[in-house]
C-alpha cells in the first residue's frame, strides 16, 4: 500500500511539474537575462541594471529597468546629483556596458576622468576600519588581536569575476584607473562641438541642442546594435545614456529664465521622442535637470509624467537644516517622486518614506 501511495504521489508531482513548465526555445531564448551587469526582476520579469548606488536600487525595487528613464532633480548646487550621475556611469564601466555621455557645460572626456574608483572589497575595508577603531577606543587586548587579524587581509583587485555581480560600491576619494575606462566603448556629445561641426540640422520644433542630441542617440542605437527591432549576429550589450543638466540655458532652452518660455513644449517633445527610443532598444538613461530653476510648474509636471523614475535631491547646504541637530549625520533628503509600473498594477515602493543621503566612509549612501 505504501508503494502504491508513493507511486501515486510521483505521478501527481510529474503532472504538476509538466503542466507549469515553461518551454525554452532552442535558439537561445532568454538571452537577455545573461547580459553582463543585469538581472531579471523577480516581480515583473523586466531586465534590471544597477544605478551604481545599491542603496538607491533597493529603494527603487531592485534597480532600473532596461528601456526606462531615470530623472534626477538636481540639488541647488548640483553637487550630489552630479555624484549620482557619475555612479551610474561608473557602474556601466565596471560591468562592461557601452556609454553615451552628453553635456552642454563639460566635455565628456573630462567627466570620465572624474569617475569614482570601484571599491569591490567594501565589507573587508569596513570591518578593518571598525576593528582598528575598536582598538583605539577600548585599548583592550582582545580588540587589538581583532584589528591585527584584519590588517593582514589582502585587498581584492578588480577581476572579471568581481565585475560580474550586480551593483558595486565606489570610492569617491579616488578616480577610476584609465585601464578600466579603455576597456569599454563610449560616445561623447558636447553641445558646443556639435553646433560647430553640424549646424544645418532642422529644429523639428525643439531647441537645437535637443534636436542634435536626439539625432546622435538615435544614430548610436541603430548603428551600434542596440535596436531591438533589428536582428543582431554579435553578442548583445547594454547602452547607458547619461545627459547632464538638461533644460538649462546652455541647451538653448529658456524654461529656467521665464515663466512663459518661447517654446513651452520643447523639452517635453524631446523626452517623448527619447522615451520611444529607449522602449525599443537595449538601453537605459539617466538625466539630471535643474527642477528648482524651472519657473513654470506645469512644465515640470509634464517632464515628470514623461519620465519613468523620478528622484529629487534636497541638499542641506545653505539651509536651516544644515545646523539642525536632527540632521547632523546627513547631507540631504531624498524624495522619490515616481516609480514606474512595469507589467503590474502596482509599483515597487519602499516602506520607508523618510529617506536621507550622506557621505559615509568615502561612500554615498541612502538611509
């Protein structure tokens, strides 16, 4: 009887397994899930990549989905938004992704020179520092043994195996080694040079800087094999697009100068076209925008609606909160304005609403 019961259980388990088994195509289906520096989302199955800040990834539901746009509302002096921008690019370099860097005030080559260095042995470094601090504070014999034990641990170097993980930490006190940057392919867009080289592109009812930038992104996506509609024979990769200080006067837009700009829909037209390119390609984009300078709030609402993920940074520099004892350990607040709903009726929203950021041991963290 026991044998019959066991056999019946096996038959039922086999039927259950086959009825829910997903058929995998023989031509290599699910290739996107093995792209370097990416992983599929557990909730909605979308391919995710890291923003370069693991603490931000956890707040956003695990990372940024490929084909989406992350909008960063700059802090007043643009210090910390620039750090997030560089973390996004640094993560791409470590993972071997292709980069497209656009700016109207800084040459892309100079931006790459200031990319922070990867810190792949974060846990060991923190343990070593804590042990040494414990030794100095207590002076006990046991704590001195612990500190000596961790002092002799060798530092982990950048290897291919270490670079394959999802999400890295970066040391803001050091710049990335040129050897790492040379291993990846990147494209630069400096508006001043583009205006000089190609002044005859039609405006398409947008500011000239936006038209030229959109044309350059479209060219890279189609010619470098990131277009999802075109079959590719070579191995797929991800394109990380970074656009700095979009909407400022340097881009030829006047939305930061007056409440009634000359072309009120210029920026929103650009974002609408850009999101269409992202949706049909293996790419993800980060944009920093001086939201505090845009006088017409209706424009900022449209910009938010045309973005997928919107994060606002509020720095304590120059404000009353800088001297407030409640915020003495932090450098500013993080406001999650919007999180996308991907293949789901709800979005991945963190339970914590009060978020702050600070520079801790040369690391930028969100707590």
